[in-house]
């Protein structure tokens, strides 16, 4: 019996040892993201992350415990064979999760979760961000992890299995092992208190990177699979009526005759460029992006503008539907829900904009984009990678921005265009792995921004020479900022979400700056207001130019959210279940929570 008890605890703690190794490697590789780490940081991460490690180890030890019980009656060699198969499979899965998590973290700013399986429907695009070096590191890392894990298994566990003897008291041994197996409930659940094990329990530092490092990536992935789709019941901070009242006050848009008119016409031809990963710091740098910096002076520059989220699929919905992004789920995953969303293109179509198009150099089926553009936006004219010759699909993501933007220009100037029209172009060259010619910047991302900026500058200069310019409104807005640059910022930091929005073109009356805070979800109401169109059904969007309405920006990061305006900022982390940053008025916390709560209530009701 003693043999089996020792083996039981050996298995349990061996998994924890492997988790410790994975976390230490994670910390050492990504130390620069956290602003540098010390040996004490490593110890703190391992200590504070231990509850999740023990919980995950408990899950993984259940089957070996059952095999151990059966070993009372079965031969050691057979038990060793069964155990070898189980541990081999588990080590493979752990290796993949651990290594892939290490590779993607710099790009995403958080541990990967079940949403990755939405993107895996299009594996070519999913892995397009990874460089050859990333793949090589990943494959090598997985192989090394499995080799180390299996050698440890052979030395610490398999040897003990092969030495097992029939216990003197079989009934007693069976009872003890059953009780030990049942006791795994304690580390799995995290004790016997009301609170069950959750990711937030390992948060301990003001440095969010260290909190992330403490999270067990296997537990994080498993937990994301079991998150409920009953969205309306999630994140209920207050009574529904109370939250609804606060939300209504926040988004109240009184009629105002003093809303300034930015345009010369209420039916301009509109070209919306959604710029991949263009953060404000890069896009408004006159050296990195000279054209975008010039456009900000030539047109209407929204200088305190934010992305609602951190991914393209969420950013598209925020921009075109005025619908803020949910951190734990992408609504684009649910076509039956997106079809019920209001959209700018559909509203424009009702106002006479029958000429709607979407241009993208990549795969329009990636992350359910086509279902959103066709079903929700009513855009049937989709120009994507398959519309270009194979020879022009020169990057991992597809067609580079120069060829995409040239195609848009040629279509506008050589094909009959029923007016007014609305064209959406989503760029991709500034997405990892930044497949652009290397230039003068050490940071590849800056070269990519510089490349796309040059393409856009040439497009504008050519369009200015045509008779279409005078009635054209061009809107530049980013889908999100990039998570991997600059390093050293928390993934909840406002600098991670600040993006440019610029309106320019012959349809713009005069250059000006809009300094009021706003976010992607506010584009819909602001634009439609300028076109004298109703936007009442865009319940999460507000006119940034209405002096009587509230001015604030709201964004979400992985399981957290932030509200910011000219008076202050509050950031709330759902894993930690606490405010992690606040300045300004204390009542902003309640406003932010109510806004977030109503987002999930609305999602559940669609």
C-alpha cells in the first residue's frame, strides 16, 4: 500500500514540476515584456500560481489514480503500458499548449484560449502571423518538452510502477486509494469554501505580466472551454434595472441643433480604410507615417480615440455596428446574433447607398467575416484574396496592401460606380509577420506601418486628381492597436488601445480637431448624424460631436475593461475582481461596470 501512496503523490507533484518548468521558461523568454524580472519574481510567480497548478495537476492525476487502483489486481507491466500511453498523450498536449502559449503571448498579450479554435477553421491565416523562426522554435520546443517530460516519467514514475507488489491487505489498500482519489476534489476545486478555483486567484502583483505568468496555461485553456454561452447571466454587478438606468444616462443623446457640420454634403461617397494594428504612436509619427500625420492636419482628426478591443474580428463589429467588443467572446462567432446587429452599410443602403463593397487582401471567410459582411452589413460585392492572381498573393496573409489599394483605385476610376457609394478596405500588411520590404526602422512593425502609409498616401494623391475627389469622404481608423509594440506596457494600458481616426477628402469642410474622448463604437452615430440619418438603433454608439451628450471611451482587454474620459480613468479586471487602476471621479467605476453589464445582457438577448 505504501508503494502506491508514494506513487500517487509522485504523479501529482510531477505534473506541478512540469508546470514550474514551463512557467520559468515563459518568464525568462518574455522578461523584457514585464520590464525585467528578478529571481524573486520567479519565486513569487511560482508560489502565487501554485493553486492553479495544483488544480490542473488534480485533474490530470485522476486517471492515473484510477489506474493505480486497478494495479492492485493487474500486472505491473500491463499497468506500465497503459500509463505510458496516457502520459504520452498528456505530455504531447502539455507541450503544445505550453510552447504555443509562449510563442503567441508577445503578439496577443495574454494566454491563448478556446477562441483560437474559431480561427483554426482557417489554419493558413491563423498561423500567418508566425515567422519561420517561430515555427522552428515551436517544433523544437515541443520536442524538447516531450523528451524531458518523458525521461522524468521513466525515472520517477515508470520505475515505481514496475516495482509494484500485490498489497498485503487488498481491501485496505483499495479504500485508501479511493479516498486519495476523492481527495483530489480539494486541489481541483481549490478547497471547500464557497469560491471555486478560478484564474483570478493567482493575481498578486501590480505588474500584469507577472499575474499572467502565474496563470497555468492548461487551466486557462480548459476554463475557457467551459465558459457559459448564457451571456445574459454573466458579469451582473448590479440589479438589471439599476444598471439599465445608469447605462441610459451614459448614452443619452439629446437632440441638438448645435452639432457642428463637418461635411459639405450629406451624401458623400465614402471610403472607409480599416488599418491593421495602426496604433496612434506609430500612425501619427511624422517619420514612421508621414502621410497619416499630414492627413491628421488636412482633415478632421479625432485625437482622443480608442479601439474597443484587441482583435480584428471584434474591431470590425465595433466600427461597422457601433457595438463594443466583449472580451471573452467574439460576436462574429454567432452569425444568428450578428444578423440582428445594426450596421453602417445597411443603414446607408436604406438611404440610397446601393453601391457597397468590401476589399481585403486575405481570406474573407476567416473568423466568419463573410457571414458578417453579407448577412449583417448587406455587402455582397466582396473582393478578397481569391479575386487576385496567385502570383499576387505574395504574403502569408495574402495580397499586400499596395496591390489591394491599387485594385480599389482602379475599380473606382475605371468601372462605372453608382453613386453614392460606400467602400470598406481592410489592410493587412501591418499584421505580423510584417511581410513588407525592410526599410530604415529596427522594429519590423514600424517598417510595415511605413509601407502601408506610403500606399495610402499615393492613393490619396491619385484620387485628388480625379473628379471624384470633391464628393469623397475618406475615413481612416485602425481595427486595433498592436499588442507587441511597444514592449513593457500592461495589456490593459490605455496606450495599448489608442488609435487614430481621421476624416478627410473633398467632402470635408475644413481641417479641425475633435478632442473629446470616443471609441470605435462611436463612429456609427457620429457619421450617421453628419449624414442626417437616424442612429437610434445603435444603442451603444454616441455622437461625439453632440455637445449635450456624454463623452467617454470604453474598451475591453482579456476579461477586463476600461472607461476613460477627460476627467479620469478606471480599469477593472474580472479575473482579479477588482479595480486595478483608477484616477478621477470614483463614480466612474459604477458607470463602467453598468456599461459592461449591459453589453452582456444585450449579447444574451440577441
